[in-house]
């Protein structure tokens, strides 16, 4: 079987994903690279054997020697770039979030349906061992029927990853309840078996709003993402625009009655996601979220707290970035490009996670007023549930 020839648009923080896709002789090869920054393009090209380099992604669209495109550009460009690729008939891997507005997401899904071009959205947490372990526990009925899901997201590097570049600008992301939380909202929906219909949220820019910023059009410091200041109040060189919240909490009601909650802080000392799922016959909780960590289950009682739990599940070993998730998601994308059919990721789920995060951000900026999540056009939902046939 010949390798799929893949073009990559955008060579920023997710270049590790492109490296996972570059497996000459083993299924896929990155044959074309595009980035609007010529210095980045030159530097990253040295890590690949790509023979096509360009600063204009449109030069990739009419090339018959490219089978698929991976889009990893900034969030606010996703609608334009993805739609152009889909209309050109190129199978698209679109990094999450799908877009920064509900309308933009729906426009992408509609274009995929109208063009008949395959669309895949990169919610790689569905391929993380800890998430798949929790999903399997729930599917086996170990804790009964899920009724509530709680997520605490501690982000120790938030001031570095999200406040030193375009992520800090709400015109580029809407907010971190969408950009950062889209992963976790998608996981909540997957574990709970439903989609959010109503939200309310609170949050604020509590720490990074008062720290030193760079002047507009000033490059990030050379040691960016290599050296990290502590405590967070010592951080500097922030983006010239900082207007997204660094602390946020949201509550959700899902269409199957499940109640869920998500909390996010960008100046904690540790970086970890903590999930609790409580069902009709027990609860699970993860302790650490990487390979070798533990998901504990309590399904006897009643009792006081028991650290030893009733059942302990070890998150399986994995190789590659994001706990092996990037390798797994690229393998699924390659199979989808070749064969079509069902995938663990879902463009509909990607849209619903953005819609929940978007409406929660509107609530947060409206004093916590509850907002309903706009439903997806049933025809679009049906098209994707049929496997894009």
C-alpha cells in the first residue's frame, strides 16, 4: 500500500502531530509544508523530507499529488482554510477547536456535506489512554449509568502557552472556555453519552491582566516554552492583547439529563486534568492523566473515604506525543481517508463542544446568565452520523 501524501498548513505548537504523520513506508508521508512565516517554514522543513514548501496554502489545493491536508493554523482561520480545502476536494484533518464561533463550525460542516469531501476533527484526547480507560469502565457498567461528571483542569503553564501569543486575544479564540476547554467538553460528552443543551458560567482575568506585556508586532522571547518562571506573578513578555479569562467555571445540563461541571485555572503549580464520573452504582476518578497513572473506582458502600478504592485500573503504556494520542489519531485519520466509515472522533461532537464553550463564554461575560446551546441542523447531524455518506 502506497503512503498517503499529506500537506500540512501551519507549523506552530502542534508540529508534533505532523511528525506523527510523517512515517515514510508506514502509511503516510508529509510531502508539503505551508506556513506564513518564512523563517518557521525553513526551520521546520529540516525535520521533514517535504519537497513542496510554500507560504500560501492555496498553492496546495490544486495539486493532484496530495491526498489530504492537515490544518493546524490559528483558531480564527479554521473556517476559511478548511472550507477552501474541502471545496478543493482534499480530505481534511482540522485541529480542534473546529472554529471559534458556532456559525463558523456549522459553515464548515455544511461545506463538507455539500462537497462530499471527508472531514476529520483532531480531538486527540479521545485517543488518550486515560480517557479510553474511563470510557471502557463506563461502557462495562462498572459504575452503573452516568449521572454527573465533574472536571477540574489545572494548567501550570497557562501563562506561557496561552498568554504569550494570540491565544490571549479573544478575537482570535473567543476565550479559553472554548479554545482550551473544547477538549474536555468533548470528553464530557463522550463519557456521559449526551450533548450540552444549557450552560451558565463565571470567570475573570485574575492574574495575567496586570503582568508586563510585549509591544505590538514584537516577537516572543527566544526562550519561550523552554524556560518557565515561578511563581506565575513573575511572568512577563505577555501578548500585547490579554483579554481572555484565566479562571473559569461552567455548569452544563446535557440532553440526556446528565449534569456536568468544568473548572479551569491557568496559574496552578501542576498541570493535570482530574475527572470524576458518578453513576447509579459507583464513581470513578483519575489520579494523573498519563500512561502508568491510575483510574480508581468505588462501587461498594456506603462508607467514608477509602484511598484503596474497590478497583484500580492502570492507564496503559504508550509511545509518542500526548501520551500516544497523536499516533493513534493519525492512524485513524489515515484509515478514514482511505476507507471512510465510523471514527472515534466526530465532527458533530467537535461542533457541540465548541457550541457549549462558546455559549458558556457568553454567559460568563453576561454575569452568569444561563444560555441555551443552539442545536445542530438535523440534516447535517444525520449526514455525519452516517459516516459522511
